[in-house]
C-alpha cells in the first residue's frame, strides 16, 4: 500500500496535467484510489473541487508549530536556481529576514521570494513545480516568537 504522501503526489500530478490540458472534468481510478477533479468555469486554481477516496486513509499529518512564510504572488514555485541544484532552503536550515527561499515564476518573470522571518526551517510545504496561490505558505520557521503563527 502506498503512503499518503505518494497518493497526494499522484493527485497533484493529475491535477496539474488536467490544468495544462484545459480539461473541465476528470475522474481517475487506480486500484482502490479515486480522484475526481472538476473545474466547471476554469477560472483558475480556486474554482476546482478535489475529491479523494481511499480504502484505508492514512492518519492526518500535523503541521509543525512555527511562523508561516507565504508566497507574495501566484505562480510556479522553484526551490533552486536550476534543476539538480541545491535548494534555497531545506528543513533544519537557518534563515534570516531577507534570505531567498525560492523563486516564483509569474507571467514569464522569475521573482525572488524572501523570508520575512529569522529562525530554523521546520517544514517545507511545497516542491519545485508546484503552482502557488497568493498567500500560500511555502515554509514554516521556528522563531523565538512563534506564538501567533501556525498552531
């Protein structure tokens, strides 16, 4: 049985392929897994609804405590300068305010995304190639003042 993360990666891959192909509706079944994605108006990422049914769902994974660093714009996220290069940040890395944590491509322009927090990266919630929405959390930083962040 594949893990929850593997299943989620498959779902995300199907969704991205669907968006690239301008499909309005897609229903895929692989074994006991089923993914149904519908974009009735194709207005963008917010108009979709995703339904996932699994025979034995994995337990929900908790997001670590800390302060969220969010994307300032919508676009495609890149974790490094080029494929195969080291990522800008990884779990356990120390970041300071103003450090580059990734690139977001929007309208054929690459924009640096910088941290607005100082501390240790406790979670990286996106991968290279993910499509981000404005305000989506990219990383979680453990700061000395993590209160008011993600519980």
